[in-house]
């Protein structure tokens, strides 16, 4: 999937969580705890 994203012009980062304006993403299910923590920080809790 990464190759398809790069071919479409997406900048892929090998980080557990990436915040880009109002988009919050993670690499895989193993990163969900860190994603949840970051989500709460972004939401102001």
C-alpha cells in the first residue's frame, strides 16, 4: 500500500503517529495506544 500512496504523491512517514492539520493517522494497529494518546492531546483533554 505504501508504494501506491507514494505513487499518488503522498508523503509517507515511518512514525507511530502523524498529525497533519486536522488529519491524525498511525501505521498499524500496534500504534493505536499512541494514536489514542495523541488524539486526546489534540482534542484538548
